[in-house]
C-alpha cells in the first residue's frame, strides 16, 4: 500500500524574550542619613512599580546596612559598593589627580577585589546617580564616583544619568573638571541654580520630592508634638554653646513644656537633647524610618537639616533653619527659600520665630508630580 508523503513543516521559533533590564543606582545610602535613605527608597519604590522584574543594583558605601534598610523594597534588589570602593581607594583623595587611575580600571580592570563588579557594570542597562548633596568639595575623594560613571559611558556606552544633585560648595578647579565629566552623561539634573550654573546641567528638583509621589507614607500618622528640634550633631560648623543657645531660645517661646527631638543621622543628632530638654520625646532614626517623620501643619520646627526643612515645610509646618557662620553653609536652605517654603534662616547662636508660607504644601505636591514625571520618563513602565 502506497503511503502518501506529507511535507514536514518546521515549527515556528518561539519569540525571543526581551532581555531583562539591569538597572544600576548609585547613592551614598547606608550611613544612615534619613534624607539620603528616603531618596534611595523612593527610587526603589518607583522601580518596583515600573520594572518589578528588572534586576536592580544599588551601589553605596555601606552595603550591609543598606541591605537591611531596603530589604522590603524592590523584589530583585542587590546591594554592592563597587564604585565607592574604586573612588575611595585613591591615595591622593583628589578626584582630578585620580581620574586617570579610575578610568583605567574601569576600562582595563586590574583591581582584583572589585574587578567582578566593574566587569558586571559593562552589561547594565543604565547607571543612575541619585540626588542629594553628597558630591561636593566637602568630600572630594567621593567625586571619583562621578569619574567612574563617566568612564563607563565613554568606554562602554552605558547610559549615565544624574538627578537632583546639589554640588555646592565647589572650587573653580573642580567645577571645570566636573563639567567635563558630566559632558559624558545623557542627563544631568541639579537641584539648585548654583549647581546648575557651575556644571551646565538642567535645573530641577531635589529627589526627596519623589518620595511624596509614591504610595509609601512619608509622615507619621500620629499627630505628634507641637515643637520639634533636629539639630545636627555631626560635621557641625558651630560650637555647642551656639547650638544650645539657639535651642534654648526656641524652647523658651514653645507652646508646650516639652519639645520633641528628631534624629536623622544617628547617633550625632541626639547630641543636644539632654542639655536642653532632658524630658522631651525622642524620635530615633529607626522611629522615623519605619513610622515616618513627625511633621504636620501647625508645628514649629527648628532644624539645621536640609531635608527636614524640605519635608516639614511640605507638611505645612513653620520653621527656623539654622546655618553655620560661613556663606557656603547657607546655600542649601537658601535653595529651599527660593522654592517658597517661607521659613526663617538664622546663624547658630541666634534665633527668630519660625515662619511658613501656607501655599508651599500645594507647591510641594506640584513639585512631587514634576519629579514623578521625570522618573517615569527615565523608567517607563513595562507593558505586561
């Protein structure tokens, strides 16, 4: 019996899956410092919304602490310290002198302890420097991180981005050098006019506004105290006597007997509590990290912290911001006054009654929406 011959058809090849994005974030997280941790968590929350299946890396100076702080954020988060180790292994602590060494190691390797991390960086989808005021003359060696990211873009075509950076104070020599480094980036957004004029980037907003646009609460649900003090105890450009005098004057006209003290950077920010208000309520970094900042409309704040100024004003609190004696100490708070917080700024050792602009909370929501649009432009949601 003759069998009919059937043509064999080659089954069609299944569509190739798109490569999984590898999104690389760089921040000074893990110290901890509430403002920097809040910014980092906000970007991780955004990536959880838009790229839940992406591989996300966070490169920071303290990966062990950061791994705990962010362990319930993005489901595919990895934490490392590759770029910070590369920058901080300089013998000169001068980013300009060290830039050639950094670029050579990015291109040719030769650093056995971190070569695996540098090699993996060549495969990432993008590298993103998260915002804050960490990169400046105050920590010049860490500017080498920017040189490393610029070298990745130049040598391997890895898209480099920076958002919400505050670069002041910055010397003339480093200004020109940073302008060259940032010329390799595809996006450089600065949070203040002085930084933007220095390196030629785009004027934008601090990345902390992004935290006001995600679902995670920023503020404590408890109505909280009427009077709040957050005076930094680390890297303080004033004497203890000046700080205590300002706090005492603030408490002297408080509407309640006890003020609350908030700690953004442990353990230094608890420094003045026992000297000025031993019976006051204390909100540790852990309290505000897990429960939110105790800020609300109608409060009086006294703080030297930039992000406390931003967030408390966005909640509707009146405030007095404390600065050091040098003009460069006041540029951060001045940038928030330009945005319209309406707060009062005084040098340490003096005091003026807290003030506020009642329209700033609404403007802060608008700033948050603007920052959200930028985030969605950088990381458009993956269509399922």
